[in-house]
């Protein structure tokens, strides 16, 4: 009798997963910090043999992943909880040619690119003598974009107007926007000479330029590992659906969230925005407008790691010529060294329009010196925003009381 029982249970276990298929159907391959990522799982029994129970185990990398059990079948469902990416699902009583599906919701709390899968199916005989297991081949990936906080306004440097208003002003600087020509005057640079008009009129003719508030904007993010700081993060309960996501106490995460929020702010106002960052890789994206550019920039920020070797001033020496005269360069850094102020002043003297978002390193466990650096930049007429650990981005970047000094009016 025992021999017959063992034979029956062995055959049962061999057939337990025959004809069983599982498919995951993500709503999208892209999500954002603070949003719910939703995916549907569909388990199908394509054989004539009923299945007593099937366990589906999901080995995904998505943060918020928690080993929980959800029984599907026999009229029972476990409690649903946003923020827990379910690792184990048990289906009970799956008949021939029948399917069961369930929806999984995960609250995204961390930016990055994460693997979804692989899935493993487990079953066996009723007595547990012979377990059966099958790994389902195939993996997918999801990109979680960084958090964005809408900014009501952001003070641009001299000659710039927030909101992209179509007002232009004449300037002695050489900018991408030529407005006309005039006769040469003593003191005019030879680089302004319009040679075709000079040849035609037989006298020196120079180009006139204007400051265009719709000129391109470059976000320059300092991703040098030597200039980033992080406090030890205490373990806190995962936020529920609709709760405010708290940024990790690191200058890397605050800097990336600030960059994402500024990019969103200006692209929503039809500005051309580009990105420069030297982190784990070289991230240089030419300024463009539109929704496609927004996702392009956010996807790069999602995977960026502050593991670069070049400091901000060194990056600007390499890439500074990429920023045309008259363009705005928003520098985001936690570095408090004087070399940052020197880099800002070089940009200003070369016809670029710098603004500075300074992460106060001391609030993240780094050195003092942010206040002195901010004061020096403000005295040079550069708009400065201070961002501290625990600050709301919308208030620190967009609040009028955090501008140390507005740029000089042209």
C-alpha cells in the first residue's frame, strides 16, 4: 500500500506543473517615485489535469519587495497593501483550461532601473513527498524616474525672465540671437564684425545681439563622488498610498530630485533644456523642448550614480564650450570649495548666465562652508538657492524667501 501511495504521489508531482503557464503584464515599463507601479499576473492551466495548488514566486529587484502570500481561489484573497511588491502568490484549485489573474500594486520609493522576474512555479503532491519546481524564463525591466516637485517659479540670471515670456533686450554680449547690424564703434570686438555687410558697404559693419529669455538652459549636475555626502538613514515604515515620499538623506538624491524638478519646470514652459553630469558615466544631452526630451532626461537621471572622478569645475573646463554665450547654466552641487565660485565667475565672464543650487553639505553630514560660498556667488550677481536636508524642493527652489540675491537687471 505504501508503495502504491508513493507511486501515485510521485506521478502526481510530475504532472503538477504540466501545462501550467504564467504571464506578467506590466501596465508600463516606466514609473516614477511616489507613483504606483501596477502589473497583472495571469496563471493558466492548459492541461486536462486539475491543479490542487500552485505557488508563484517572483524574484524581482523592485524596492518595496516584501515576501507576502496572496491566496487566489476558494473565495479568499489576502489583504491588499500598496507599497509591498508581492513575492509569493498561492493559487488553490485551478481546474482544467482555466485561468486566474490578480493585480499587484507597488509604491515606487526609489529611482533606478530594476529587474522584474524571474518567476518560479512550485507545486507537488498533497502530502509534500515530491515537490515540483519550474523557473519561467524571461525577464523584464522597469525604469523608476526620479521624484518631481512642481516649482512655482525659479529666478533666472540677468537678462532672463521666468516663464519664457517673449521679451528681448539688446546686449553688448555675443549671443546666439543676432538682431541686426550697425556701423562699427570704437571698443567693438572684431568677433562682432559682419564681413558680408562690411564688403558690400565698404566700411566696418558689426552685428547686434539680444538677450533672449527663450535661450537654452543647461542643468549641470555635480556627480563627483568626492563631493557627495549621506547621513545614515534610519529604518522607517514604508509610506502608504498617497503619502509624501521622503528623499533619502543624501546629496546625491536631493541633487537629482532638484535637477528633475527644474527640468520639468522649464520644459513645461517650452524652454530648451539640456543636461551635463559626469557620474558613473558621461551624461551629456543636448537641449531640446517637448515631452520626449523630458522622458529622455528623466530616464538618464533615474540611472545616474554619483560615482564620478571629475569635480564640477573640471567638468565645466571640458564641457563649458558646449554651453553657448547667452545660455543659462544651472549648477547643482554640494561642493563648498572656492573652486566652485571661480567656475561660476568664469561662466559669467564668458557670456554665460549661471545660477547656483547649493546643497548645504553640513546638513547631510558634510563640511561647513555653504553659506560663505553662497554669499560669494550672490555678491557676483548670481541667483543662489540653498537646499538643506529635509527641505521641500518646491519651497527651497521656488520660494521667494530663499533667493540670496537676484541677478543684476540688464
